[in-house]
C-alpha cells in the first residue's frame, strides 16, 4: 500500500471516530437523539442570571463579566451625577434584599422605564440597554441599606471558587450562552412556560397556581406523556412548589399521585427506575430553602444540584439519560445581554400596575433575561459553550425554556403546543455519537461563604 493510501485510511478512520456536526431539526439528529436518550431529568432552580451566577466562569465563549466586562449601571437613571457602579467579583451566599422581578420591574431594568412603548419595542426603535438594575434595587430598598451594598447584590458575580458545583458542571458539560427565560416576570408563569409553552396570560404568581385552585387548563408535558403511554414523575422538595399541581388536568385525570417527595427520586435513580421524564422541584422561597432564590443560600442550592447530579451519575440509567439544569428567570439580577423579541404563544395579555402608578399591558412577545442552562449527559461534549440556535424556519434565534418542549417533541413524537414552542430552536443536534468515559462521578461539596458585606 502506498503512502497516499495510508494517509487516506488514517483520514477515514479519524472521520469515523469523530462526532459529526448535525443540523438541528434534521431527521439524522432526531434519530440520533432517539437512539441515545431514553430518560430526561430536568432540575429547574430559581432566580439567577448568567452574569450573576456564571459571571466568574472563565470558560471561553461565555459572555460574562470576567470574560467581557466589567459592565456598569448608573445608580440613578435620571441623575447622572449620582455616578455609576460596575460588576465585580464576589457576591453573597444569601442576598437579603430580593431584587424586583415583576414584569414592570424587568421593564425598568431592561428599558429604563416601567411602561415602555410596545409599538416601539416591536418596531425595533426601542431596545433594551440593561442599565436599570441598580436603580431599581435602590428604589426598592434605598431606605433600608447603603447604596453600595445594594448595588453589589444585583451587579456582582460569583467567582469559580464560590460555586464549585456550577464550575465543575460548566467545565465538564455544555453551557448555553444565549438561553433566556420565556417570560420577563416572576417564578410561576415561567415554570408554566417550561411545561406547557405558555403561561396562559398569567404574568405574576397569582392565585391560579395555588394547589387548591390549579386553574391552568392548557396542555402540559405531563398530560402529553400520559396520553401517549410515556412515564413521568414530578419530584418535589416541598409541597409548596409542585409544578404538576398548576394544571387542572393533573387532578381531573387522577394523576396527582405522580407528584412525589424528592427522596423517591434518589431511590428510583439508585434502582434504575427513573421514569422517562423526571421533573425535579427545589423548595422555594426564602431562608432555609435550596432553590437559590433570595434569601436562601446559594451554597444550599449547589448542594441540591450536587445531590441530583450524583444520583443520576451513579444510576444504572446514566448512559441513556439527558439531565437539563436550568433556572426559571433572572430574579432581577443584572445581565448585560438584551432579551430578544419572540413569537407570541397565544393571543392573551397581562396588565400590571407599576410602582409609579402607570398601567402596563404585556403582550408576551419578548423573552426575559439570560438564565444559566446546561446539558449534562455522557452524550454531551466536554466544556462546550453553545451560542444561538436555529429554529425550524432556518432563523438564528436565542434558546429559551420552550426549546425544551421543542426538543422533547422530537424525542417523543408530538407537535409544538404553542406557536412559541414551534418557533423555538431545538437542541437534539448537540447529542454526540460517542459516549464519554471521563464524566465526573461526583461533584464537589459546596461550602457556605460570605453572608455579609465584603
């Protein structure tokens, strides 16, 4: 065999051993997803932005304060003489003054006003500057603490040593650089988006989400899976946060018993009995909780993430599992990347009275801020950063919670629940051909850190 032929064989062998780069939404990438992944585990945490929780991650490709900053905000949007403050390293294990993360709070944080013009936003003549986070924190708590301390709560970021669990995951799996919450508002509407592709017009944590009311009537992933003979459980840390209980179907169909305490998750994982779809809820919110929502400890949230990961990693089902770690919304913490416009999920609107007394009606036509989201599996490349995705129309767009439903639709053969889901990018093409053998068996043990002023 001549030298040229040898080189050709070597090149062919290298091509065969390498994972091909697949196209999203293609039959090839969908078939590969189905052949590799049989179980999905979603752990949805609370109220952190990319710039906040992942702001100190040094992995190239992540746009954050340590790689691209610092990023600055004025202390006062209408008084330049008050000065500015910029993002810096080290945040608090417990943020005691919960930042504003209402719809109108996000408005002033993104656009500098509680009631921006929806027409100008849609036209593109009004774009987010991301300059109002510190201003709104001072407006909310200015009488209770000094302005420098309040500013640090929302614009500082966590260094790698403060969040060792997140650091290990970022360095070993895939992190999205452009993953936004589906709703620029608080917890429950965003959690509804993850599970159903809409909040059905709910823009705040209203009574409809209460377990005794369960007023959401739209189709959820839980209903979809039950009606197509797929298995699921909603594992909860506390009965005060059980997302399956948002939906009336869960009760009228007799499926409320599929919501079970978190201890069952660890037992099911160890025995290899996890259902096809596991949705894990932390407990929320406040002192003593583990969702990372203020005023709970970030280190306690890291412990929950570690425990869930360690259970999945040691499970007999590890090699057929994709774990998705995500957060519901940014919680009023600074992020420098402007949220994009998005397809309306339906024709519903939500109206809120701002602290200024102004009325603002939201059309659900744009996303919220960037939230940390990672794909975790032996079928996921090590230390990767995914930028924007591609939707089925071929447009380059940001990922969001609806990307989960778009991808699960390919895995389990169902159509998008809403136009928002239909226009969202999927991520099935990120599943590799070859399983890795170098994934961490366990994650580091987090430790409590600074709780008071630097």
